[in-house]
C-alpha cells in the first residue's frame, strides 16, 4: 500500500532541511552576510533581493508568536507591511503584504493595465512584467501559428507594448514562452513573494518562492504601491520520503495529492512540501508539482530551498542568487517542530504513475487500475491525441525524458499512432531542445511542434480531427481538464498524466496501454517493452537563449503614448462603476440558479473570447453562457422574469440593466474555481448584477467579486440553496453589511409567503468600503483625491 496518510487536526513535523544548507539559527538584524546587493534578475538593474529586511520582519514576528514557523509562514510574515501590529492567526486574519513582484499574462494584462491607467500614476511602483502567451492559437505549427497570432492580435500587442513602455513594465513579446516558465527561468527566487494574474502562478514555488495567482485588480493594487491583502492561509504539509524511479515522475506526486484533497481540499491553504524525498526532485519537477496545486484550490504551494534549486539558478545564469540563498538558508525552510493544519505522507519509492480525469483534475487513478476504469466507465478507448508541454510540464527534463521514449520507439521502427503535439514552455527551452536533438526526435516520431505559448491547454486549439459533440479521448501533460477546456468539445474526455505516460500511450494509441507491464510490436511484428524514461534535468551544454524576445522599458518614457483606438472592438477604456446608493435592494430577479460545477470557464469562457479580454462590453456577451440552469438543465437559456420569454444569459441581463433592474445569481459549491479570470467578476458587475449567492466560493473569484463592488455571499445553511426557485424574487438587505455578521435575504416565492434566510460573507472593513464606493478602484481614486 502507498504510504499516503492524512492526519486531520494539527500535525507536527519534525523534519528539517538538508544538512548541506547549514544548521538553523536565529537571524540577526545586524547580520552582515545579508547586506549584499544581489539583483533579483538579470533584466532589471535597480531591483535587489532584500533578505535583510525579510530577516528583520521575521524576527519581529517570531518574538510575538514564540513558536516554530512553517516555510510558507516565513515567506508571508517576512513580507508583512506592519510586522509589529499585524494580527496573525492562520485561517482568520487578513494579512497586509508587500510582494516583491507582479506578473501578468497578456489576456489578463489588458484589463489590469486599463485599470492601472485609471489610477492616474506615471509608473508602476513595484517590479512588473507582462508576458504574451495566451492569444496564440494552435493550428498547424509553431512558426506559422505565431505569425498568424501576431497579425490577428496586432492592436492588442501594440497596446501592451506601448503601455509597458509608458509605465515602466518589462514586456515579453509573443513567442517568448509561457509566463510561468519565463518567471522560473528569469525572475523567481527563494523566499520571494510574487503575485501573478494567472492561477498557475504557484509554478515559481519550485524555486522556493511564494507565488500566488490573483485577479487583475489585486495586481493593480501592488502596481500602485498599496499593500496586498490575503486571508492568512492555513498550511497543509506534504512529507515526501523515498525516491522516484522508473516511470514515476514528479507529476505523479501532485496527481496523487489532487486525488486525496480534491479540487477544493486546498482552499484557504498553502501546500508545503518537505522531507527527505524532496532532495531527489529536480527544481523544474518541484515547479510542476506547485503549478498543478492550483487544481486543488490551494493558495499556493512551496518547496524549501535546496541544492537542486541552486543548480537550476546557476544553469539559468543566476548563481549569485543561489549563493545568497545559502546565506539565508535558515529562513528558507520550515523550523523543526513546525505545525501543519493537515499532514499527508507519500513514500515516493512506492508511488505509482497516475492518470487523472476525465472532466476534473482530481479523479486520480493509478496506471495499474486505469485500463479497468476505462472499461468500467465506458470511456472512449482509442486515444485520439497526446499533448505534452504547457506551463506545467515543458522543462528540459520533461522534454528530455519524453524524447528518450520516442527515440526508443523509433529504434524499433514505431512512431506515434495518435496525433502528437509538443508545446515548448519558452523560447529558451525550444532553442535548447532544437540544439540538443530532442525536437528532431519528436518530429521524426510524428509530432507537431507548436508555438511557445499556452495553446490547447487554455482552449487555444483549432482542433480538426473530431467533430464537436463526438465522444473521444485525449491525454496531456497539462494541469486542467474541465469539460470543453482544451478544444471546446464537451464530449472530449481529457486525461492528465506525466509527459512520460503521454508519449508512451500515443505509441499504442489506446487508453488500455500500460508501459510498465504491456508490450508493443516493432516494425517486424516482434514484441518489445519500452525502456523507462531517462534524461538529465539540466542541459550539459547550458541553455541556448534562442531569439531575443524581451522589451525593456525605455529610460526616457515621457514621450511614449499608449495606443488605444476609440473604434476598437478589442480594447475599451474603462468607466468607473456606480457607488452603492446606501439602500437595501428589493424585488430582484434571479438571473440564473446555476447547478453543479460552475468554474470561471463557465462564467467567462476562454478560447475565441480571449480576443475581447480588453473590451469589457464585448466580452460580457459570454457571461455565464456555460453555466447549467437548474430550472431546465440547459446552458445559456434562462427565463426573463419581466416578460416570460427565454433568452441567453447575457441578453436577459442586458434587458434587466436597460430596465434599471438589478439582479442576483445563485450558485452551487466552490463557485468560480479554475482560472483567476477577473472578467468572471467584471462581467456580472458591468451587466447590472448586485450579488452572487452560493454554497461556497473559490478564493480568487470571491476576492475578484469584492474588488468590483459585487457582493459574494454564501448560504449560512448550505441546504438553503435547495429552497430557492429560479423564478423567486429576493430582497438583499445591504444595509446590514458589517464585519463578521450575516446579512438577510428575503425570498418572495411565486404564490407563497415571504421568508428570510441568512447569508454569510468574509468582508472586512476595507472591503466593505469597496462595496460602498462601487469598487476597489473607486476607493483607491477616492483616497488619492
């Protein structure tokens, strides 16, 4: 049996970091070794790693708490805005933090920058970068797809490039690579705090950084030099023992953890890995695990600093950062005796390769039982497509191991039976595997090399091999596999596995193939078994940087103007939302009572809608079109309560807005899970919504709604969800809003007596001001006036 035990309640870990990193000691504010000026990265001259300040803050907090700290706590508490006065209670307090960096991908950067522009500041106050990776559609191959995207998205790229130049932001051009890979290669550093406008920002935890996905409005706060607010996370410990071998890869660790914790089990918590098994993992393998931690709802995931991280920093021309981190090593791991709110133990020596899915990333099946599960669930047995790469698994190690499997097959005269695609994570990875031969191997194997971008992982895939509605199976090394996520086809059964398993299964073209036990036939009909994957984690000849794709902001920004056409259908300057009128809201229709899983993909789809991410009115035409209406079990078909007709959700919302009628949405469990997409909060606000009332919320979406002046409310008794009928009218007693106190919703059923139910919320005093002023941005502008 796999040693994977959950110990509920507080669990004490006595594991300590690698002995090679030195003995734990208390840092001193006078510690001269921390006075060095070590740059955060090779691109920005004036931004330095401030371990001394972090150490000083940590000493203040230690003296107050007087207990051992987890590594996650050390990072957060060392970045407190007010370490002396900050209330600190895990799972309760709201921490005011000062992140080291902000990063935005191009789809979310548009709205973030548009919001920052409305704040009226001449420059970002904190180091910020923008990465063009989301708007490139996978169609025929990397070079042609990139050229096509540059043509189609020219006005968006011109806007982003000009805005970055104007506001002192680093700009990574289309073709650079995926934001999370670029951050790992260039900007992540041990002990740092980063916020990024993408839910897989935690990827940087592979370099010991606390990297958290946020909405664009949170990013704007930090860009404008305001403290960033985060509810103090609980900490889930994952103790790793043993060592990976054979077909088992780092990806299998998070696939196993996802099966244990489910898509919401990590909500409100940071997952912290530790134990002797950590040192056997590569830095990029640790990044893979942290990246997919987003699928369990975790705030982020982190690994303690070790020599594998130092090796990666040296390989990416940042040796001085690794040396500096050794000096501060006591601050870059958990204390002996640190307590976790929950503990999971995994013996890597006994861990089996896993395949997760379909339709959800937490349905975990070990490879030995997968064929049986395929039969039992009647999943389509033929494997149509195998896809490797993405922000989760596109490292040199991933490509190297995958190519070793492909080369083994080629040596037996066999190629991929399924369609096979490869997405390099960055231009640096692409150039390096081209130089070292892995790219040629994949192409000989029958693979199509896509652009250095997100592509099919986020639905940017012009898939032609099956018709929409046709049941089929695909397997990828991606992170997220919700219904329709990759190709827009709700009948596609998408499975998630390590790149190793993906490559192996494309050779057989069947979900029943298990490379650990099953044989294949070579070109002569003779049976053979694939050798276990192998390959170095880092390139022996160093990384090839490839083409130069970075645009630094000019030293003189005074003459730069931001390019936005007034007639554009893709970019739209924002207008402030109206402030609250100070009254209770009465006689509100329920726009839709959503049933079951309602992710941000359901609320604001990606794919073809990505092109409107900078135009709030246009993209609002996709609002909630994927949510299932509990009244009829259909998507995008709701009743207009003013005239009894049926229409699409956005159309009915626009009709209500035109008639001056506010409305509410009723939702199910973990509403808004998935991508950090703040458009899923902006659109309901823009189209006249007042409140989203659910059984529970995903963390980022709840914050996004607050930022836009919406009311994210939860049923104090989750069973009250079942009492609500979609044609009820409701009153929301907004005047009752107060910290820690429930609000009343008065329900007016058709033909029945009105009744009250209680709604809970997590607003604090500052967030209540956001609601009263109409948005966090309005509050910022009011405070600056």
